[in-house]
């Protein structure tokens, strides 16, 4: 699966429990993103939906 090129059949397979394997570049990007969020949270800054609510509750921590 590649971003922007996922077929309906592939989505169905995922829904039905198919395994997903990330390539190294994708896995590295996910890890960097997670580390960024962790660093922001560690500084006590709000991260929408992580340490705040959603929508009207976004100001609730």
C-alpha cells in the first residue's frame, strides 16, 4: 500500500484484519512523528486530541 494509491479492495482487506507491514521509510516517519508529539507533551504544551479533548472540548486538558 502506498499513500494515495490504496484501493477499495485493500481497505476491505484491512477492515477484515489483514496484516500491514510498513516499509522502513514509512516506519521511520511514524517514529519521528511519535517522538515529536512525546517531546511536545513532555514540555507541557497542549496537543490537540492527545492531551486535550476534541472539538468543543479542545480546551479541556
